[in-house]
């Protein structure tokens, strides 16, 4: 059985690609610092899986953020993945939301009137963001819409999570390439076969078994697996920068009120503390930079 890795594959006789992702330890670690009702734990699993699937888009060093925001009982659902396949994610609940009432809600019901965005931030270069309204019931269907609307790439995405393991399958038609117009198999065949996937297959079978079960009648070329892990990008330095960004007066007011400023990372539970001496040093450094 595969855990915490991505298997990518291509079809020899059709201009299409595919990926299978299975997360276990990385998912459990990413969820460990949040007290999530079971419904939201599953949705976090879906977002982390989808972000891992989407790292295939990253052609450079950087990170990809998949985020849904709305005005419902859940205000934000977010997952990040880097080119190194480091993932982390978060769910934000509206204050006073009753966690017991979330169980039967679909994604649009959880988020209310919401938007789904994919943001790509290369370490060097231009940031790119694509946004669509959340119109379908599941993240997978909304992502399918996203690729069709923004990239004109027909895609089928399937995500599932049982609370301990989170897995996903994606197949996508590649941009038309005239040199390969003699494809023997159609995109429709690939999509049709992919749609036969079942939750229990994705959760319990190895990627090789899934490929054999779904696409045994097609020729596939499988690339070496890529490892996914939970890794937070927070640091003492970044927390310091966040303090500087609220301004000298507000930062000092906060220190006066609390005696010591503690910044807690929502993703990994780390706490970073800043006292008077360090705050003075931070603002002095910030001043020298400007
Ligand atoms: Zn962190």
C-alpha cells in the first residue's frame, strides 16, 4: 500500500496524464494541531490531497495554495504544497459555529457564498492566481470546473478521505499537440475508465493495483513516486516580520498588555515569543532596511 506519495503516469496512446496521491502520516500530522469536527477533518484531507495533486503544475521552486473562502459556518479551508511536496493546511470556523451541525453539509453549505482560488507563488517571479465561484457540491467537481474554465483542459478529479487516510486520483487531457494527433485512444475513454474508481479502492489499494484495475486496457508509463510530507514553513523570523507589519505602536501596545507576545502557528502549533528587547531590535532592523 502506498502512503504519503504521489504516482504520476502518462498514457502511451492518448495525449493525457494522470496522478494518484495517498496521504496518511502527512495528513494526520497536518490535522494534529487543530481540533476539527469529523466532517471538517475529512474536508481538510481532501484539500491536502488536492494540493498534492496540483503540485504537478509547479515547474519551479515555489508553492501552491488551494483556498476556499466564504461567509458560511466555515470561513476558510486551505492547503499549501511546495515544489518539494511539503504540505500543510488549515480550517477556520466562524466564531459561534456549532460543530455538531456540520456533519451533513456539502462544501458550498459549509462555506456559504464562496470562492475557490489557486495561487502559485514562485520563489522568483510573478505570482499567479485563478479564482472561480464554488458552484459544485464537492472540491473535486469544483476543481474539474476550474481546469476546464481557466485552462481549457478537460480533467477528472476524485478525492476521498476516511479520517486516517486521504487519497485522490486525477486524469487530465494535455494541450493538443499536432505531432500526436494519431492518438489511438480518446480522452473520453480515459475519463470513462477513471470514473469507475471507488472510495475503498483509492483508500485500500496500492497505486499499482489501482492503475491495473482502472486502466489495464490502456498502455501507461509510470514515473518514479514522489514523497509527500507535512512540513510547516513558519519560523521565528517570519513571526517577527508579522509583528513589524502591524507597526511599532501597535506592537508595543500588545507587549504592554500581555507582558510577552506569543505568536502561535495555526498550522503546526509552534509558539514564538517576543519580549521588549527583541521587539526593540526588530524595529531597529526594520528601520535600517528602509
Ligand atoms: Zn508552523
